[in-house]
């Protein structure tokens, strides 16, 4: 009896293994598989930008500091050799305070001057504006703020129907590049910070990640 | 086993043909340097002269109204205090005698306390909740002559610039770093953005010196205003101020509440 039971179980385990392996190697890879619709999706150049804000006069604290055109996002999206009508892209920006031990809603502290009982700057101090000649983004020309580390704002949203360049339409997301359609494939970045008088003096840092990706 | 091997091969093959979406990223790093800015704009004459050449001036004192205007702008929470100082050539905490008018009476001494100067600020201190002394600021009206009053005597700490303690007088804010509004600081701000008739960022300062007769400066008091240090109390009965020219200075200190 005991021997028969043992055989019964091993056979069932073999079947189970088979199903598990089948699922793992056949079904899951099928789900993961994503077809490429575009030939190239890139920023030109994609080198990082830095911008320093130094507040050392009272007028700057009162009025804030705005830097217009700290850089540009120049987009190049090309079709594949065999043109796929589903080649579309989306563009987002994501705020980061480096995570780690930094509270989600605050700037990353690099240095603190003095020891007053003030507060660390909140992330929503930073305002970012994107704009281009055709105002293709729904948030074109509007300063955007973020609340917490990891917050994402759509510039050209994911999941939209294809909207080809050439007519200065909203949400242009088809193939094209900044050389042939400059006003639709170039985004200028403006940054503004307007601190208040309750913040702890020091040096703080944030980074904004602009993410360009083809739609699936 | 054959089925298993087949599924493994197919699976690996499928992995090998799966793709990642085309994407690119560009980063902007933003650094913010918040430097503390404290600005004390003071308009006053270079020298305030108190010339006592009339008996009534000895009795009633001389007052200079709004002789100093203090305007504050600060990006951080702050405290403001006044401190009496001198070169200490006569003695620490005393006026400097520049000229002696030749009185050789042994009761005529040159030890005039710096706290003989009285101040009156135009706006009460709204950040003095943590004050523990008899007088938290200089906002009370100058006392009438005839009875000594320490409510307006200038804070002095032996001629040093050391900030007052919780028992002493500040013009705005106070000792301590509780971080609680109204307790021991004035929040950052500027007289430039204030509205209304009064402001925590704007003070007119009146000065009074009351020698009395004999000239003992009865309102001179210690830092906390709990004891008088007039010439008789600090020295001996019968002493009085030696006629002459004396100088001292009032230093206004604006500092971050920390």
C-alpha cells in the first residue's frame, strides 16, 4: 500500500511540474513579448542637464528665480524599414529626491546651514514648464508642480491614437524629428522656484527624469 | 520527460525573441542653495547727543523720539535685541569718560552704568511668549520721574555683545528655539510686504536718559530689571556722576533664531 501511494504522488508531481514549466516558459513569455513598432525613439542629445539656484538676496526669496530655457528635449522617432502604422510615442517627466531616507515630499538635503527650527523645502516648490512652438502638449506653457518622490506628469500621454506631425495638432505622437518638424518635436524646459521664509537654509537637490517611450 | 524538454526549448526560444520597448531618458538635476539672508536697515543719526545744561533736564531727562528706525527683512526666523556697549576704558559695563570737567569732589565718580540709557520701541514684541523675566521688551511707556523704573533700561551684559537670556529684554523674538510661533522668534518676512499701521518688521526707537538730581541715573538696572544699579546703589551713598563728557553705543543685533 505504501509503495503504491508513493508512486501515485510522484506521478502527480511530475504532471504538476509539467504544467508549471509550461506556464512559465510558454504563457508568460507570450505575455511579456512586446512588438517594436518604431525604428528609433530617442532624445538628441540625451546628455543630462544641471541647473543651480542660489538664493542670496531678499528680493530673490520674495520674487523667486525663473530660468527659462535651461535645455531642450529634441525628439527623434523614426519608422522601421517596413513602416508600422502603430509607431507612436509618449513623453513623461518624473520627479526624484533620490529616495533612500529622504521623506517623500521633501527635497534631498545635501547641506544644512545652521540649526534653526525650520522646515526642509517641500518638493512642490519646484515648478517646471514645457513648451514648444506648436503647443502640442496639453500642459504647454503651464508651470507644473509635484508633491512626492516618484510623481509622474504626462507631457504627451500614453495610449493616445496616432497623431502625425505637420499640422501643429495637440498631442503629436507619430514618427518625426526636430529637424523636419522643429515646433512639434522640440520641447523647451523652464524652471522656477519661489521659496518662502519658513525654510531651513541649506543646499538641496531634486532631479527630473524625462522619459520618452514608444507606445505598445 | 520529452514533453518537458520540448516545453523548455520552446520557452527559451520565446524568451530569446521577446523585445523591450524603445525608450530614452534625459535627466535634469536641480540644486537649490538657500542662503540665510538677514537685513537690518537702520536709519539714525551718527551720534545722539544728550546735553544736560539745565536743571530741568536733570530732573525730567532728555528724550529723543524715533531717533532710530529699524527695518527688518529676513528669510529665516529671527530675534532682535539691543545691547549697551562701550570701550570699557572707565570700567566694563560703564560709559567711557572722554572729558572730565574738573570736579575733584570724592563723591563725584565716573562710573555711569550703560543701562542708564532707556529705550522705548514703537511696536510690542509679538514673539516673547517664552520670556520669563519682569520685562520682555522695551514697549512700555517711559516711567514718570520720581520713582525708579527698570522697564526701559537698556540690556547690558558687562559690555559684551552676548544675547539676552529668557529673563532679559529683546526688541523682537526671545531666547530659546521652541519653533512654536509667538514663543521666541519672529517668522521670516520683510517690512516691504507688510500692510496696516503696525509691523513686526518695523520699529521706531525712542531714547531717554534721566540723570535726576543728584545725578545718579535712578532707572539704571541690571539685565533682568530686577535690581537697580544706579550710582548710589552700585557705589555708596552720596556718590553722583562726575560732570564731563561720556560716550557709549547701542548695538542692535539681528540674528537667526537658532
